[in-house]
């Protein structure tokens, strides 16, 4: 059965795709392509019931939060319009009209904008998140007053909030090379939606962010695969879309991290450093969530956020950070660079040894280390510092370990130079610790058994 004949198609469009998975979960199907006509009717009835209830509930009721979700995604729709009927009996028939089968085939049929199935129903911004309004004629299909959308895709687009991770103002949709991950993510959100409708957002327990949920799911896979998160808001004022993605090597990195104790401790240290608490000690931002975000990069851009984040944290907290954390974060950075960036940290050893020797020879190693920190992330200042360090060692009768080819990895602004500079920082810190040079905290190393390496999503047993 192809997309033109099956009731529901799993397309490549992220929003339709999330909703199609939600419909499959509503109807206990393993895949959207297994959804039947009767299943579509069942899903439509559920949508009509939930939407009409949310749209007519009192603003003081916890269930009103589900209406806020609709308002952020479908402004001016029949569900969210300020002049909508205020009773379920009056509103339900109007909502049901959104999901009825297409009229009998005939004049005006055109391929569905999502799946190519012939349709005579036209939709635009009020029912399609992030689409243009009917008035934007230049963006519409030629000769049409809206985008054709078949019944299956209309139901899927409105099932989107169930399959997405939603807040009162935005939604996050996940796509992946793995259908298993997509379905698990949607299933988690369908269950979460039921809780929001019953008790509002305040009724949710500690809730992992989409990045943490995705990383947790990825950690169970042995083959390279990645995920993409599509985060968006579609209100009438400032609609926006942000797309971030993991590299396919993230699964290998996560599996290796779980088998290497030092790198695992480094991840725990990263979680601690990224946990943000208020004056009373309550968690404002979860370190689990923030650490997971370092494995996501803006779509189409290669930006090693874990290296960048860890580098900034070490600089900021060096004076209070136990040496063991420094060593473990270095191991984490090395593992990340090998598995995620295909870099060889050992190539930086001559440069790191040069800088470490220069710092160790100073009367005030901390002061000289601070000089290095100021230049560490910038190509040309770092090049000047390397020349200064090399000259100082020569004057002291020492043979610099670095060759010109070694320095080329980190100076300038060529491909990979920035990444190598970030990684060099950890190699220098590691070399200084190995030499016994005091550059950070003199506090005793702390135990790390307080933090569970698992993510909140796993802890909930999902």
C-alpha cells in the first residue's frame, strides 16, 4: 500500500511525522502505516473530545494548560479563537469538521502537501503550524487558496502536540535515523500530554528536557545514529524555529563513556558544574539537561559544544575545582574529540608539554597559567605565546619539545584549529597536574558517587 492509498502516511515533514506517531500510539499500532480508516476515526474522536474540553474549561482549571499548548501552535483556529463557542456541545461539531474525510473526488483535487494523496481540503496558518496565511499568495501552490491536506495528515498535524515535547509556549519534535527512538519519544509525550490535561504543567514531576530524553535513548544503541530536534513556536507575534542535531557518532561516544570510568566521572563533573541552584539550594536548571545539550549542535553547523562548554567551566571554576575533576574532564574531552571529532589528542602532546614546561618554570605558575588562559582560544595570540614559551626554554638551556608542524594544529583560523585549541587547553591542564604544578584548587578531591550517570528519563523507567 502506497501513500496515495493508505489512510495515514509517515512523511518526512517533522510536524506531520510526530503527529503520525501519536495517532499510531493512540490506536495501539506499531507504525503509522498500519493505521486503518477506523483507527483514524478513533483518533479524530479523541482530538475532538480533548480539544473541546480544553477550549471550554475555566482559566483557573489545571486542564486549561492544554488549551495554552493549542494557542501557541494554532493561533486563530476554531479551538483558540477568542469568539469560539463556550460550550462543548456547540464547539465539538465545529472542531469535528476539521477531521472529516475529504469530499468525493472531483474538481479541485490536488496532492496533499505532506503525502501527495489527492485532497480537496485547503488549510493555512490557522491550522498548520509555521505555514503562511492564505493571504501570502506567492507562497501558495499555483492556483490554490491554501495547501491541500488529506484527512490522515490533518489528523496527524493536530495530533502533533501529543507526539511532541510541549510547553505552554513551544513544542519540540524529534526525528531520527531510528524509528524505535522516534516512537519511544512520541510515546513518552503522549503519556505526558495526558498528565498535562489532567493536572496541568504544575502536576508534572521532575521533567527531563527533550535533549536529555533523546541522549538517554541514544545511549542504548550500539550503531552510529543521530537525532534532530525541531523546536518551534507559532503564535501571532514572534513565531520561530530552532533546529539542533547530534552527530551520528554520539551513540559510540555514549557507549564508550559508560565503559571508561574517568570519562564517566568527567561527565558527572560536567553535570555538577552545569547545575544551577537558587539561593535556597533548589535546582533552577538541571545539570543533566544542560550536559545533554552540549551533544547537540545547530543544524548544518559543526560546533563542538561539549569542548566549548567544558573549557569555559574549567576557566570559571578553576580556583575551586578539585584536581580529580580536572583530570576527569580532560579524559572526557579526549574521548569526545576521538569519537565525535575524529581527532587524535596525542598529536597535541608536544605543544601541551611546551606550554606546561614554560608555566612550571615560572616563579608564579598560576600567574603564567592565567597568561595562557587569556590566549588559549585565539589563534594568533596563542601563536605569539608559543614563540615566547619556546624562546624562554631555549634561554634556560632546555630543548623545546614542539616542532613547527605541531604548532600549525592550533595557530591561525584554518579548519580544525579552533577545536584543537579547545582540546589543547585540557592537555595543558593534564600536563600541569602530572608535573604537580598547582594551578587550581588546593581542596581535597571529592567523591563522585552522588550523581547517577543515567538521565531522568531512564530513572522514570520509560
